C-alpha cells in the first residue's frame, strides 16, 4: 500500500441477483446470479478494463457502480485514502479483532455508496458519471444539445443561469464540437458526434470517475479511434478514472492500465494489462485473446475454439464455472450432475424418458426413467465420448436400480482467485497448483 494516490472505487464481494418470477401471482422461484462476488479497485487517474462475453455481468457492474441498480450483497466504496483502504483491508482480514473502529465506522457512513445519504450521496452522484453504449437512446430526442449538456449544471447548481451557455460551449469544444451545435437535436448528428455529446454531459460536473459502457462498439473503426483518443486526452488533462466496459480486447489493450476478465458473473483473471496480454493464465482469457483477429499474430493464436454449453446463471456451478467449455479441463475442476444432463441434449429420446430428477445437491442425484432400458442406456451413454473423459473420471458412483440411476460426484468448493506466475490473479485449478 505504498501508493500515495486515493483509490477512487473499491468493489468488495459485490453480488447482484435478479429474481425469476412465475405464475399469476409472480412468485419468486429462483435468482439469476448476474454478478456473483466481484472485487477490484480503481486508483486515481487509472483505467480498469472490464471484459468478457455478452451476459457475463459487465454492464450490471457498471449500473451498480453508477447507483442505477441496488446491490444484493457486498460493498462499493468511493474515494478511499491509502490510510482508509489499509484499514478496510485489515478489518476484512481480522474482523474478530476490530482495529480503528472509529475509522471503519467513518468509512461505512461516508464512503460506502449503498449506505451514504444526504450530502455524501449528492457528492458521489456528482463524481460518478456514465457514458452508455447506445448514444441515441441515452440522449432525449426532444431536447436540444444545449439542454442536454447543461442539465447537470442546473440540477447541481454549479453555475448561474447567465453562465450556462458559455459553460456548455466550453464543454462542447473540449469534445471537438462547438457553439454551432447548441441548438440541434440528437437525430441531426452522426453516431460519433452523439457520443461526444454524451461525453460532454458526463464531464459537466467535473467527476472523478466515468463508467464507459461499450462507448465505441456502435461506431465505425475510424470514429472509434477518434473517441478513444479523445477519452485518453481528457483523462490526462483532468486526472479522470475510467471503468471501461467492453468486449473489444484491442481497445482495452490501448486504454486500460489493469484488466478484469469476467465469466458467468465471476472474475476469472485480473491483473496489469501487459501481464495479461503477454502471459495470460486462465484458459478463458487465452480463448478471448485467440478469438480477437487483431491480436492473433502475437497472443495465443493456437488456442482451441471453445466448445460445450454455457451454464445457466440461475444455477451457477460449483468448482470452476468455465469447466463445461474449457479445452484443458481436469478431473478436479468440480463436475456436477447438471453437467451430465446438459451433455444429453443430443439424446432426445433419453431426455424425454426421464420422469423425475431428485437432486438434494449439485453433486448427487437420482434420475427416474419410464423404463429400466432407458436407465441402462443412460449408463451406457456416460461411458461414451459424448461425455468428456475428465467428467467421466470425476464420477464417484453410478448405479442402476431398476428404473432409477444414482449418480454422485465428489463435492468441491468454488475455485478461489490466487496469485499466478505472471503476477495476475487467476481462478483456475491449474493456477492453484
């Protein structure tokens, strides 16, 4: 903790679950684990890139950070001094021996965004702004640019009414527009110009942190470069911190100081940009890099394409969540009964003959079939190449008893994030070794 700069944002075991509702009375029957225990820090003037496939939870984290979604669990702290960050880390390690209790209470009441109120929350809303992916839908089609950009200044009473227009023109000029654009509507601009307007609005209150949710994905390549260079210049001029959410690894390589790789709501790898690009540790990170055409010449171009089904986020797997698609999976990755059921999708008659599934936990189940022949067929299928070798080796017991098949695996815990050889954190049993 020798760094003298403040930590602008600190996520601690953040979880966001969305309820699944069914029936006339909309009873809650389950939860979608969109974000499931995510932790990382963003320092002052730093850019952290959040990457992963669609549906991994990137945008949900951005909305939680911006205060647009309440947290299910966990904490998000804003603008911590080195002393406060050290006290918070010490408290998490030794909760039974609370030191600096007054400082911990102060941090919770003034820096925890889910608990702060009044002036403290007002200050946070000023200092955390967001630029959305779709610049057209994020700008009111019925408002002029002058109203869109000046609205934050009015709400937070930053300047007098007679100073609004000069201040708005100044903001537009900082993003490459001018006073000739004041009295136009969003539909009169190109996609790149609309994104510049969104950036000008985000800069209006001189924030410390900007959440950028796929800010260039809807733009042409040449316009993307202009917007990225603009963001880079603004960061140097204003000392901004960015949470940059994207699936474009070339963009992240250009923009980010650190990278957080997400899969199915969890962080699977995190570290410095140069470390992850030069020597990625997690198989999922390697697959993402190999799938990026711009990077194929210098990173992991021989990585096999991903295969296998993506697990249901409403029933997140134990062990390693990536094991169902991992080309280097191991017996100890934490296989479950659900993994076998997913692999039976090509055996429709066998699936249709299942009458019931009694599953007390993820690692044990009793499948009841309509006939004993179907039960025997299931055992035969499990012995074929339709079931990956590593999954077959992980099966602890498979017994046929009439129309029933009892299957069990050795239970495992969630694979933790551990320090890897390249200095990054990786959630993989290979890194744990």
